[in-house]
C-alpha cells in the first residue's frame, strides 16, 4: 500500500476547500438569481423599481447609468474569467503550473468571480420594471408559480450535475486519481464522452434560462443580467448531432438500468 505524503494531503485539502467554496457560492447564486428576486412579491413588499418614473427620465439618471455600468463590468469580468481560463493555451499553462489542481483552480476562481458579481451587484431601483404583476389574483399566484418553477429548475440542475460526473467537474476526481497515479480521469472516458465534454461542460442551459426570465417583476438590472447570461450561454452552447445521439443513447441506457430492478422484482413476485 502506497504511503500518504504531505503533497497528497495538501492536494486533497485544497480540492476539498475548493469544493466547499464552490458549494457555498452555488447556494448564494441560487439565492441571488432566484429567491431574492421572487421574495419581494411573495412577502407583499413593493417591487424593486419605480413604475412612476418614465423611461426617458430613468435612462438619463446618473444613478441608473452608474448602476448599469457597474453591473455590466461585473458580468464582463466574470465572463472573461470563465472563458479565458477555459481557453486551450491557458488551460495548458494552468496544467503545467498547477498539475492535478488545475481544475480546482478553475472552479475556485470561477466561484470567486461569481462572489464578486453578487456582492458588488448594483440593483436599479430608480427605473421602472420591464414588467410587473400587480393585478389580483395573479399578484399572489404568479409569484408562487415562479417559486415552484424555480425550485424545480434548480432540482433538475442539481440532478444533472450529479449525473454528469460532478466530482470530475469540480476537480476532486483529478486530485484523487493523481494521488493514486491513475492519470487524468477524463482521458479514461470514451472518445464520445470526451467530445461531448469539450462541447458542453454546463448541461443546464434551458433550466438556467427559465430561472433568469421567469419572474413576477423584471427590473432593469435583472434585464441586464438575463440578457448577458442568455447570450453567453447561447455562444457557449456548441452541441451537434453526434453529441445529441450520444446523449440519447446514454439516457436510454440509464433508463434501462433503473428499470431493470423493477422488472426483476416483478418477475420474482409472479414466480
């Protein structure tokens, strides 16, 4: 049995710290993008905007323009971090510098950029909403519907991430395999799986788009967030026909695995 070295302990602790930080950031992002936006309507508080202000006045307001500029800057900063570190030449440099921790470093820096975005985000409260549900009974029912849909979307996102080899996505499996001398876990996957992962590392596009746009009220800053992330997701989404065929086959095989125990139990009951 191989002895555990200080280097192995350091790598494992670093990966676990990254995992915890990313998990906390993910929970903060759910609160930021979903439940905080719906809470105003569920609690009966006033929408975070001023519908009495005309757009012609709001778009000349220095406070509004400054808030939008800061929000756009934070979104650009996050997208640059998320895209530049995923660029092949930069990934090779990170691989040479950090080794098996390169994926953990990417996840940690992404979570840090997302924390900056959420902590320094400027809500626009001096401009009207793009839409806002005020009329009864929809002022009560529609926020509740949004809450349920958002909850289901996040549940689906978490389920997909677990199915999509979450430890490898977070960098934990790379460290574990590296300590055991097994190499890169992604290289042990099939060529079709490697091709799919190179095209789609975030299989949550539809659910995230639903969360971004389905709201009882849409302030200007939320419009900026929704438009920017929607465009970013559309540009990053590069699935082709071969990827869809592979996903369909994988789904069918998983459904067969889940259904086979039920069929076996029914067979034993009838015998």
